[in-house]
C-alpha cells in the first residue's frame, strides 16, 4: 500500500518513539500525518475524536507530557519522544479515572462525542492548577465544544473531581 | 402491580456511560477493516449551472488513488423521485447525488475521490478540476419575498374574524421578526463506513437517526432489496441532521459497489454546511387585545425558504393558534424557492422560530397593555387547543408558570425596562412559554429472556445522546421486576424490530410503549411457562394474581409463592415476545402537547453591548419522566441551544457567490462553556392517561422552545431595546 504523494522529493516516512498510554511504541509515520490521524487511523485508537480537524472544537484533546493539546493541530513527528495519553489510557487497573467517574456520576454528556476531549482537557486543566473559581473553570474549558449542551453537568463533574486531582501533576 | 414502578422515574446513570467516558463507544467512522478505502467529496463552487467537464487526470495519476467517481461513471441508480423519498422527505423531488450534470446549490457533491488513505484522498480531491457553465442564482430570501407560494401543508384554517377584531381592539401590536439560517453541527461529522460483503451485500455503519430509513433508501435507490444492513449503535449528536440519509451515504455505497470493496466517506466540518439546515424566516405578528391584555385577534404570517427541488414545510405558525385563548385567528405560511439545498428539521423544527416570534410579540403586548408578562400569559391561558377545538389530555403549564416564577424570583422583577443595573451592567429579566407536540408513532419491540434469566430487549431506534438506551432499560426492568444489570437494550440495527425515526421527542412515547408492551407480553409467557410444571402453585392464576419484583414472579395471594424468573426459564428455556404498538384510539379525542415556562436573566454591558445570560429556570410539563437525570440533561441542552439561537448562531451567506461564508466552528458560533450560566430544569408533576400507556411525552425539543424569546425579552427589559432579528449581537444593541 503506497502513501507516497507524487511530488518530486516527497519526504520518506519517519520513525518516531512515543510513550503512548504507558507503552513504548516505535512508529513509522508520514511527515504530514497529524497526531490525531495517527491515533485514529493508524493505531485504531478512535477514543480521540475529530470534530473539525482545525483546532476549533477540542474533540481531539489529548495529553502530551501532561499538557492538553489539540491533536489535530500537531504533526505526529513533532511528538517524537513525548509521553502521550489518550482517553483510552486514563482508566487504571482499579477502574475509571476519577474524572471519568465524575463524568458518569454527573451525566456530563449526552452523545458522548465531545466527552473524551472534555475529560482529557479537564485532566490537563487540573495539572495546570490555574482555575480557582467557577468562572475561571468555565473560561478554561471553553476550548471544548459540546453541541449537546451538557456544559453545566460537565462543570459539575470537573468541580467534583478537581480536589482529588489537583497538584497530582499526573495524567493518569 | 404497577408496571411503571422503580427504576422508572429514578435518576439513574446512563447505561452507556462507561463506554462513552473510556472512548470505547464507536461511531460511524470508527469501524475499520483491512483494505478499507477512503472517500473524500469534491463540492460545487457555484450555486447554479451545469458541470461541463470534470478533469480528474491529475488525481487519478497518483499512486494509491483508486477511483474518481462522478455522475459519468457512477453505478446505476434509480431515476424517479419515489425511491429517494425517505421517511422525512419534503414534498417534491429529492436531491439525487451524482445523478447528472446539473448544479443545484453551492456545496453540492460533484465527485468522490477514493484512495487508500484519507490523506491521499484529500490531497487528490484538491487536484480535481471542474469546469462549469454558470447560471444566475438567487440565495437571498428578502429578494424573493414577493414570489413566495403557499406551503404544500397549509397551517390550520382561520377562525372568527381576524380583520374586524384586530381593527376594533383597543391595544394592538404589530411587528416583524427575522431568524437566520442555522446549522445542526453535531460534534461528530456525518460519515458512512460501508463494508462490502463476500456475498455482495453491504454492511453499513452510518450516522443516522433511523437505520431502517437508510436501509430502505439504499435498497430502493440501488435496487438492493434484502442485501443491506445498517448499524448505528452510537451517534455523535444529530438534532435532526440524521433524519434523512445524507449524501455521504449513497456516495460511499456507489464507490463500494463500483469497486466491490469496503469504503468510508467522512465529511469535513466545512461539508457539514452542504446539506440541511434550519431555514431563514420572516414572520409578521399582529396581536389585538382588550385593555386588560386579553387577546381578541391574532395573526401570524411566516415566510420560509426552501430549495428549488423540494418544499420544506415545518409547523411554524400553528403554535400561535393553540397556545392562548383567542377567537379570531389567522395563520399563514408561505415558501420561497432559492438556489440552496432543502432545509431540514432541526431541534424543535418550526417551534424554535415560530414560538420565538409569538412570545416576543406577547412581551410587546404586555408592555402595550401595561400588564406583567407572566400575568398576561395567565389571562390568556387556554385548556383547549384552538386549532383543533380539543381539550388537552393534560396541561400543567400553570404549574410551570408558578413553580418557575417562584424559583426564579419573578415577583421581584420591576416592570419598567432599564430599571436594574450593577455598575455598567444592565440587568434584565424575561420570560416566555414553550410548547411542543406530544407525538406517538407506531413502533415494535422484542423482549427475550434467556435461560440464565437475562433480559434482552431491542428495537431499531437510535440514541443520539437522548438517553434511549437507559430509558428503555429502565422501562423493561420495571415491567419485569428485574435489576438494571439483568437487562440489556439493543438499538441502531436495521435488523431489529421496526422503529420510527428517532425524532420529534417521540421515542419514549413510541418505542417506550412498545418496550413496555413487549415486556408485559413476556410476563404472560413466563406465567404460562410456570404453569406447565405439575402441581404448580401458579395453576389457575392470571396476570392480575401475580407480581414481578426482585427478579421473581410472586403470587399475590396465599401461598404467596415466589419463583425466580431464572428458575422459570431454567425449565422452559428462553422465552420471547414481540409486539407492535400503534398510537391509541383515545388520542384522537384529545389535543396532546408538552409545555414549558422559561425565565431568563441577562446582563448587558451598557458600553460594549455584550449580552451574557446569567440565570435560567425552565419549568417543564412533559408527563411522566422516565429518568429525571437524563431528561434534565435534555432540557438543559435545549436551553443551551436556545441561548445559541438567541445570541450566537447564524450561517451567513455571500449572496454574490451564493455560498456560506462562516462554514466552520470558529466563525459559526456555538455556545461554549463560558457562555452558559447555571440552568435549572424543573419537571412539574403531570399525569396523562391519554398520550400513551406510559404517560410520557418526551423532552428532546421542549427545552429549546421559548428560550430565545425569553432571552430577547430579557434584553429588552435590560436595555429598553427591542431586537427583532436573531441573533442579538452587540452591533444591534449599540
Ligand atoms: S478536531 Fe481538533 S480541535 Fe476540532
Ligand atoms: S455530549 Fe454530545 S457533543 Fe458533548
């Protein structure tokens, strides 16, 4: 199966190393492949969603070295050597991540399509430790659209889980 | 025994929650197979004309591009209208993708580039050159308002003498409202993955609100009767966008048939603006009242846009003839055809915009008559749907007004505009009424209890985030007295028992009734089975003599024997019942509707004109609520939609090009977390023995209806400015 574009001098596939959901992965990626497409198409990790492919919706949010990023805006090759955590990597052997559990408890979703992005974003937000009021939480979660309009429950879930996560500095 | 006991009515967590929070729930574009091909659509750049030539040589020359599909090389498809008419088709001639060289609107799919990877297909799509013969187009509703025609489905007939009563009324209000085009924009874009099976059949994963609607459509369009199965276990939002098969579905099927391979077609966010939408509207309201504000005359005329090939009709003005008591009513609804795609039902179609206009006009009347807006609604309260001359089967709207006003603190509101402020923030409070129909459609369900005592219930409905999985599980668990964990509900598979489109807030009413009845039929089978064993204590007992609870069937009279269902099926083997439920005859004598009262507080920055909704209370009367948590979430979501409608959403068209300008999520503004305040949803108690056996009316639409009007009315109360054109952006307030 060829993925080569015809342009003369098209760059060859690159090898990168990721620590993906706690597992070392050596991967071959095309230089134009986004981190999002790598996850969804190449690795079958479809928990990370695509809502716009343009950095406008947050559905593709993942954690890179504990920081939340829009994976559609990053080329996979840019993450060589990074530690990437997706929604599939949050739950531990002992069950759901506290943020996931809070989302279930508070019914913080409807269709569930924005949910992995919301959850990763909320975990990243906990690591940042910058939001201290409700309005700050709202502002700092505003990069994650929810067309179903589950915002109040999302906020409640985050407020509930935040105290247990704050300052842990982890992503799992 | 009450078959609607717990867990019906309990705020249980969604049964599909764990799948959704761990990323395991899979949507239409997330099913794969080795060798799956990817299709990317090439859309028209002109709004009207003809395709002269499609030059795909450059694209086809790329290694890994397997096909460029156009109207010239597509597989055979039906040509008459009928096969394309799906369950939600508008009147007219449905759009036929890649049918011929005619361009009917900007964004129309003209080619599908299929390649081994999506990136390659996307790149190749950018290399396809299309030559057009352009014709003059018209996309501006305002420019054609004089050329409108009657909608094929006319509004309710006039009653009384509007003209006379309006002329004689001492208090009169006459205004025009405008609402823009809006797009559904579910977070998941539309996608279809088509697996080409060894036997030539197709297994299709589609983003749809009706798997059987898509199945029938494909069977008819491609002549593939009995060879199509459509699945949609999870749908990433739809709000109406999945009511009709969208073009990516037939395109993916065409490619799969032509290549005899599996193909996925995923639309981009930009392409989410190339099919149905909420149509732009112009509405004229005339209200005449006596000095106390009692309505004497009401006229509501609406103009909607449609395509040149179909007449899209929604119930836009009908609400004005049924919400309040008024003897002299005149309703009108006309359509104007433009070079655009056909509009499509979008959350509370018709009501979201029609009730906006009515409820703003009622607020204007309240000021014209110097009556409190809530008091005005109470003075015009009606127990009868005036359009039909029938009483409502239940209508606890009065309780909505009372409880909503109480929670909100409406009594403290001064009537005069601009009377509340905090620094440079002008504070305003507004309210509105909401109404939606309480429909029921024929639906079927199957209930099967296996030899281990596990209950599996199924119907070909959908869960687009509405909570269908959970609500149906609760209804089934209640009917058979089983714990939630022992029940599994399956949906989203065209092979399952017939279900209507998941829309119009009718799923609990329709499919829920079928699930309930199927479980009741299964009770009888369980009793029959128990009676098979010799000397059974159940011999001679009828269903009235037994109760189902705690996983057992129990005699309600001595010797009060209880038998675990597991033990019954342990002997009999699996038992199954399938039923079809039609709307009850009793419904014909009654009007049925859900109602709400919405109270909104806004803060408007006096210098900047920015509007922030700071508080919302929505009190809803929707009959029995199966799950207050998921239903409450639906109401809150509807309110968020109403805030978006009031303040943010508008798809802008450049009429010179006939093309949308803001077709992305940066420039089409959806409400974000920071836009949304605390929203309180209240369900008032409402008993209804007419709507259906469950007494449930559905909550998917009612949450949005009235919200935009309540926001607009609050903005007036804050600023003294009436904005009659949505969305209320700051330029309209400065
Ligand atoms: S898909 Fe990345 S921000 Fe929308
Ligand atoms: S849950 Fe559907 S978009 Fe957020």
